[in-house]
C-alpha cells in the first residue's frame, strides 16, 4: 500500500495546553505551593501530561519542592524550555532564573513580565498546566488571570478564620478575572502527632468546608498537618510521589479536579 505522502509530509501539530489550573490562596504560608506541587505530581501519576509554573515570583519555592534546584532552563526560539523533574512534572520558576537566596525586588510590570515568560515557555506537551499563584489578591494575579484565562482555580486555605476570610477574597479575585473556582482545599487540617498518632486541630476544623458552601463552590478535601509533608517538601521528594494516606489524599484531590 502506498503511503499517503501529503499526510506524511504534514508537520506534526503541536498539542496545546488544554487546561490551566491556578492554585491560589488569600494569604501566604497556608501550604498553597505544597498543594500545587503535590497536585501536579498526583495528576502526572494518574497518567496526565502535566506542567507546573511557579508564578509566585517574590517567593518561588517550586524548584526546591520538585528537587530541581540549581538547574537552569535553556531558551529555544526565545521561549524557555521547562526544567525536567524526576516526578514527571516539568517546571519553570524564577528560582531557576535567579541565584539562590537572591531577593527579587521588582515592581508590578516587571513581575508581570516574568510571569508571562514562565507561562509562555514550551508547554506544548502539557495537557494540564498547574500554576502556583502568589498569595493574596494583587495586580499581578489579576493580570495573570485575565491574560492567561485559566480553566479554573483551586483555593487553598487552613481551617483558621483569618485564612478563610482571605480565601473568600481570593475567590472574588478569580470571579473578577472571569475564572471559575473549582473548589476549596483545606490544608493543615488536623495535626497528626508523629509520636502517638493522635490527631488534634491547631487551626480548627471544618472551616474550609463551611466556607466552600458560603462561596457556593465545591469542597475538594482535607490535607492534614503532617510533619512528613513538610520534610518531604524540603527534601524535594513530593509526598504525592510516595505511598500512604497523604499520597492518597493528594491523589483524591487530583481526581476531584481532573475527572
Ligand atoms: P504557601 O505557598 O501558602 O506560602 P507553603 O506551601 O510554602 O505555603 O508551605 C508553608 C510551610 O508549611 C512549608 O514549610 C511547608 O512545608 C509546610 N506545609 C504546607 N502544608 C503542610 C502540611 N499539610 N503539613 C505539614 N507542613 C505543611
């Protein structure tokens, strides 16, 4: 049989990023970056082609969380090529473009320009691009949301009142940017004592679920405050890449978002 020459000669059409999922929070330190990393790794484990953009320009942590510190992305056709990680999640972060510990003191337009460069990298293979947003509700977030139109946003909050109030504000920001909120994740919900295994609630319990109801959005689940999550994050070996109940919690989160 003769090969169809016209089909063979046609250049392969690059797959485009189908979905950007923005991960945001009302305030810093609630575990937004940790959830973004583990969500991306869990999605990759479930067979999705995933990329991760660290849009947290002033406090980039994805290079460390994915164990890619010290790697420098190359540019191809004036676009950055994402850095490969061992977890099947390529990543781009300002941490790959600056020296370790270097303070990034840019005004809004420069920071927006940097976020644009990261998002306009060679993501053609990614089916889902998880974007770790800066905390809060500033201009950079709004510009980014309006310019790149994520398919949806996930809000990370602790069960604490203050974090929840801020989370509600973050939800309003997404609404303003025309981005649907997929739901709320309650992080640091229940402390598991590493010695006796007893669970206590240093930041309260159930608040994020109630807030999700108020915001008329889905409650996507609970991730406990577990010292192993912190340790594994610092070591660049994401919890979601391992086994056990916390890895399963992130896998469940990935299913609730991508199914
Ligand atoms: P954010 O991106 O909201 O600023 P991070 O993801 O950087 O927050 O998390 C802040 C700190 O809390 C980090 O040291 C991280 O390892 C830790 N952390 C986040 N989530 C958990 C968790 N569920 N259990 C234990 N430590 C956590």
